[in-house]
């Protein structure tokens, strides 16, 4: 990813994306440069209009997560209330049983 970031930085700065410029940016960032990867990236980007790619990527809408239907939400709340009620009843039964021991 560092190689892509370096290329994007050069593009943003208005500098040509060449092997020398890309290597210089990577060296400045403290990355051990693999010249084969640099050459491959420069060759791959030579035919790409980066501005157009950025515009198209930014235009793709992201889907929002679907919210639960109101009826489903109400049912879920009712189920939770029923479970709480059952737990309270069980606690009361246990306490009644204990009072019989000491009663």
C-alpha cells in the first residue's frame, strides 16, 4: 500500500509519477524500496487517468444498513419484557421456598 500512497502523494503534489520520484518518496518515508514493484506501478499507472478514477470512486454510493421494521422492534421489546417477567417470577418462587425452610 505504501507504493500506492506514494504515487497518490506525487499526483496530489502535481509531480510526475516516475521511478525516481516514487523511490524518493518511499525512501523519505523509511520504506525499503523494491525497484521491481516501483517499475510495475509506474508502468501500470502510465495509462490511468488518476483524476477520473478518483471521481468515479467518490461517486459510488455506499449502502446504509437497513433499520429493523417497527413491528419487529416492538416484538423484540415485548419478548424482552416477557423474559424479564419470567426471571422475576423465578426469583420470587425461590424466595418463597427459602422462607418455608425458616417459617
